[in-house]
């Protein structure tokens, strides 16, 4: 019979190999899914993973990789810090929405004034908005011991209603002929998160994501706080004895992930999305959870995982328009990835042994 | 604004309907958590149940088959959670999230051909004299069978946990899996059964939304009910009858909020619509002071070394 035997230390090899194995397994089972849907699986997988990078029209899709990858990486880095310490912020989608609302709100308040200071102020407001939204579950957890998973998630639904209210009310474009949605920030130079190099997809959000990756790497490997985060996740009791203040850690982890999600929201609404509208959010906050795990909660891993996930978004859209592959199929595909990752992770911590049943 | 439009009898009757999906999902999750497993995939199992039930009911023309299919669908999805947490010993929080993300995608994939269709109506109870009684009739005697089934499940769960040996074993596994294992109980087997029960209940709850409450199919139609059900289990301090009470409270809030929207209260619709979520948070805060009732082994991974 098959027995799991705990490894004394997690396997280095499998820790790196499981994400790759999970991607391969997802391709196989995703291919089967596409075949069931009546699509050619090989062609579908090629359309998703090959065409955006090296296909005929790749020059058009490559910049998209940065545009879609940046918010995912920004949010996932923040989430990974908490996940490492066993603090589960799963309401990043809400913090993303609120960051976009506060950031865009500041920008629109200045309309039509033109000044270089407006965009930095918006960035600040976006980060603060996301931070404040994440502080709600953080403070409730610290003060009352309330479960942060449920509170942060409930706040996503609250944020979605706020978004609807804002795009129909306060932030609605007064010159929009009654249509819901704010002014288009792309047409407001001081507030526009434009591409830094035209046609490259490189906007301020991409820069912020790269800085965040470096910052998180240094924090986790070279800083006491990072050590405390890792310690709390691996051995909470030992962390308490070592003098780690759990309340401070909760406030920091939730706060930073909220601020980063808020930033991602602001960069998205001021750039690629352009305006606050009822459904401008596309679920990056939830997909980022998959990115964080796929990247093994490691900054570099998250960077790669974010790019891969962005690829499935872009490839999914191509497959949708060219092959009629339903959009939901890509969502299933992404969900599958997380499944295989979690399932195969058993190999990192356990050895699989064949054993004959011992007689007592 | 005209509050007199709100009829209290109809309000209570529709409150019970609004509460049933939360009730079914929460009672299933209660059993799962009493066995020491935290399954955060309730939302995913509910929405999968909602579409499985809807599709089968539409294709077969029978709501009964629909509900059976919903329970099966929810249980099958929870089987993935079993594989992750009981076989591969993965983190339960992450696995539950995976289940929800996967379930949301799967349901919208399955539901593509079903948008805008009407499901076959579920017959309501119609007892000649009793159902026609004023006040008592609409509240107690003229609902659909599934609503009564939900209450029966609560009663059965309560009796099982309190009075039977099986319930005692289930609680033992949830309080201290190592001790239960040492006594020779099959910890994993018991947990698997509990998770499958939870999945079936969540599936039923989802189908109740798509077949009776709404009744039609739209993507993401469970809209956080699964998460509210999770909060409800905490609210109920893991006690079956309190789940019923809590579900009716939340159901009441939802219905009241909808009635206020219809009556044209001077509060914007969006703020009324966010009220159930805000109140869930408030309730969680009030009740989270006392954690002593939580099963001791909740969320911990069991790995038998001997």
C-alpha cells in the first residue's frame, strides 16, 4: 500500500518542480476539457501559450503581457507576504476596486486642471484607499479576533456595490449623456497612466510591480520583518517566543497587500481601463491568489507566475475570438492550475513509499 | 415611500424562502467543521449545484431530478477537496479557495446554454384547509418541499450529533484527531463522508437559488451566499438550531432590504444591497469574542504516522 512519509525538510527539487509539473498537468487536462468542448486541444493550447509570444501577431500581444501581468504581480506579491505568515487576505479584489475609486476620485477632482502633481497624488490616494479597505479586516482581527478571511471577502461585495453607486452617481461623467461611468482618464493628460515607451505596454504600474518584486525579495531575505513573517508561518509558537508581535504583523501584512492592490487598481483605471465603470474590475484580485501560490509565495516565482497567468488571459482571448472557446473555459483552466499545484505540493513535503502492511 | 406596502405575513413567508439556501449550505458546512475540516469552497459547491440542478431540471422537466443532480454535483466537486486535503494533505484554506475559483469557472462554462431559460416550477405544498388559513397558512403550510427538507436536515443533524454514537465519533474526530485515531476510528474516512455531505448540502442550497428563489440561471448568481453561510456557522457557535435561527435572521434582512428597495426608501439601492454583507461583518465581530466553541482540530492537517 502507498504510504506518505514526512520529509525531515521540504524537498528543494520538488519545490521548484511542482509548479512546472502543475502547468504540464493543467495543459493535459485543459486539453481534454477543450476536446470535450469540441475544440482541437493541440490547437487550443498552441493558441493560448504560443501565439501571444511567438505567433504571427505576437508584436501586438507582447505588450499586453506587461499590461495584464503587472496588476497580477502587484497584488500577488502583497498577498504572498500574508499567506506566508498565515494571514489570509482574500479580499484583494475589493481593495483593488477601492484603490481605483479613491485614485480616480482624486484625479477627477482636479479636472480640468493640468499639473504634474496630479498623477503622483492619485497614486498616493490609490494606495491609501486600498490600505484603508484592508485595515478594516486587519483592525477587526487585531481588536476582536474576527476571521479576516470572511471579513475581507464580504468587503469585496461591499466594494462592488460602492463601485456601482459611484459610477452611477458621484463620479459619473457630467458630459456623458447619462451613460454610467466616469470621465475617461485617458483623455485627461495629467491623470493618464500612459505608456512610458509607446507600444511597449510599459506603464507606471509595470514599473511599480518590478520595484515591488525587488522590495519583497529584499524584505524576505535580508530584513528582520521578513524573517518574522517566515517564522510566524512556519512555527507560530516559536515566533511568539522570539518576540514577534502578531498584531503588528497582521496590520503590516494586510496593510501592505491592501496598498498594493489599491495601487494596481489605480494604475489599471488610469491606464488600460481608462474609466470607472460598473464592471471595470475583471477579477485580478482573485486570480492573484492563484499567482501567489503558483509562484510558491516567492517574489521571483510570482513574477514568472504573473506573466504565465497574463499569458493565459491573452491566449484565452485569442482562442475565444479565433476558435470560439468560451471565456469560462479559461477560468476553469486557471482554477485547474491551482488544483494541480496544491495536489502535487504533497511531493515537496512528503515521500511516497510503497509499504507492505505491518502486523501489529 | 410607503412602508405600509410591506405585508408582514408575506415578509415572513418570503424570509423563509430567502433563508433556505443559506440554511442548507450552512448546516452542511457545520457538519464538515464539526469533523475538524474547514472547507472554504462552499461558494464554489453552491454555484456548481445551482447550475447542475438547473440544467438537469430543464432537460428532464422534473425539479426533483434537478435537486438530486445538484446534490450529486456539489458532492462531486467536494470530492476534489477530499483529494487535496485528505489524500494530498494540502492546506485547507488554499484548497477551499481553489474549489471556489474552480467552481465559479466550471459553473459559467456549464451554464452557457441555459441563460434566459425558465426552469420547471417546483410544486408547493397545498393542504386543503391548512394552506388556506390566514397568516398561518402562507407561513407554515404553503412552501415547497425543499424548504421543509432543510428544516428536517437541521433537526436530523442536531439529533445525530447529540444523541448517536456516530455523532459522538464525528465530534471526537473534530476535537482531537490524534486521540480519535488512537482509539481506532478511521479519521480520514469520517472526514471524507462529512465533506461529501457538506458538498451535497451546498449543492442543494445552490439549486434552491436557481430553481425556486430566483428562478433562472445567471453567472455568479450565488453572489456570496456561500461565504455568508460560512460566517453563519461561526455565528451559530457550531450548533444546528442556531444555524436555523441565524439563517432566518439573514433571510429576513435580505427580504426586508429588497422590500425597502421596492417601497422606494430614500436610501440608494446600492447601499441597501450591501447591507447583508455589512451586517455579516458586524455579527462576526460581535460573536468572535468567544472562540471556545470551535472544534479544536478545525483546519489542522491529519497525518497518521503510526
